[in-house]
């Protein structure tokens, strides 16, 4: 069972507002934010559906409702940004060289920000990680957009102020326009040329980000295609703490 230590909770508690109920209103007392967060972390750690939340945690509908509220108010994003900045200050994040990649997630039922593709309806989950494999940006977009067009949008969800000196991706990111745009922002895009293009662009040895960094395992099913990833995996959050 995943539980926060008192020290971990003290470091982030000010970001999580306690739910208030008007005095005199009948009903149960609000569930403490710490208990809700621990239940959310259990869901993210196991990948289980909300209704499978163990009885030792608060009611799954309550947890899901509070989780969505935190996402809408960008509370979880703010917590991760605070922790990422702290890690960078300690030297545990090295953003000088980052990696980017995306993956397709099926969404047959449709929904907001869902795009049709040859593989069916779905979303594209984009992530940027530092050279140690720590996610610095996770976001979702309609799947019918090419990854080149989503790079700039991915930086909208970047969790630290300093942008990478070098951003490495596979041949899907081989684009003169993207190179120029990122260079103006102080970032060099490094990717191998596409096989059907004549290019003298700098290339790098193949780097399978999903294998070497292993960061897809920390992306939660909180990414629902709403345009923003609600949260990332609990291992990532706990390691921050």
C-alpha cells in the first residue's frame, strides 16, 4: 500500500486545499486531502480502474471527483513543477540534453481532443525527458497531428524554466522549420534525417527513448485526451519527494 510519509506530506500540503462544507449542512465530513492523494497515487501506481480502489481508501467517486478538481485547477502540475525545480537546484535534473517522443493511445469511445487516424480514434501522448529519464513535460493532443507540430506545444507543459540545450528525437522530428524555430529559442534539435530526404543535418546514434529512459511506464491513464496530462506516475512523484 502506497502511503506518504509525514515529511513528504509536509513538503506539499500547502498546495492541496482541504474541502470545506458549510456549517450545519448534513452529511459526512470532508475526506482529508492527504487520504485522497494517497488513493490517487495507488491508482497511478497500479494502473487499476477507479472502482477497484481498495476499501482502506476513501470512496472511489470522491477520490475521482477531487482528482479532477485538482487537475482542472492545475494543482498537481504546480506540485510537480515545484519539485522539479527543487531537483534541478540540487543537481538531480540535467536538462542540458533532453529526449522527446510520442506514442499513440487508442480512444475508441471518442471524446474531447480525439483525432481520427489510420489506427483509429485516439490521442497522442508527448513527453520530454532529461538525460536521466525524468519526465519534464507530458501532454496529450489529438492523434491526427504530426509530431513535428506538437513539439512547441509540448513545451507549454515543460516543468522547469530552463529549456534544454539539445533536444534529441527520432527521424519523425527531422524538419528544417522546427530546427529553425527551436534554434531561435536556444535549443538545438538533433534527429537523424528521413531516408527519403537528402540532408546534411547532424545525426546521432539511434536512441530508443522508450527503452533507455523507460518513461512511458510513468505516464498515467489520467491522460484522457483533454489537451493536458492530468498527472504522471506515482513512482515519479514519490521519487521527487
